[in-house]
């Protein structure tokens, strides 16, 4: 599912997630190494033409990871301080490498990346937003084909509840 599909299905959640990523330039990407262990590295993301894009240096470890196993998660930069006042967003999916010269040129017009580079288009499998609302931790989770689920957890012994 593309970013545009997510926007059509859940416009408010998609807008909030995109704004959260656009607050800062650098984020954290998790990929899977050849031996199956996780690799965590910095990354910039781009929202262009109804898609979420991941661009990276040629033959970087993260690009080679994604070529071998396209599963990933990218965590929005938490920002300054420790209050998470703007919440937290994580996007998971599959990264599809783009080699079509016309698509790369169209992407480059909007971003001006250092060349050469690998370009991956994201196919979403999950978007999760976490925030503090009053005394509750609120987790919103979306997967293709399902509405957003909202789970609230308090500071006490009570069980989490789903809205």
C-alpha cells in the first residue's frame, strides 16, 4: 500500500504521521542484516508524489540490507528533551528499489539528492503513533485493510483499554 493509499484510508492519521516526520531531517532506520540481526542507522525520508521514499548512498550497508530483505521500520526523530510532546511515529513496511531513470529523475527534481544514490519506494505494512494524553499513554496503530486501533494505558494497574 502506498502513502497515498494510506492518506485516502486514514487522512487525519496520515497527516499527523507525515507532519511528525517532517519536523526533523534525520530519523532512525532499522533493517535486517544478512545474519538476521537488526541494523539501526540514520536516514532522511521524503514524501513526494503520493509516496514515501527512502534514499541512501550507493552500496551503503542499509541499502544492501534492503536489497536482500526489503523489510524495515523507520522511527521519527524524537526531538529535543524527554517529554515527547509531539508524540512518536514508527512506519514499517517493505522497501522496493527503484531503478527506472524517469522515476529517479522525477524524485530528484523535488529533493536534489547527492548523486549517485539508491532510491526505495515504501510499501506500508504498519504505522504506529504514540503520544501522552493526560495521564495516559495512547497508541494508535494502522495496518492496510483495517481502521486505526487506539489503545490507552494508564499509570496504574488497570488493563489497557481499546477505544
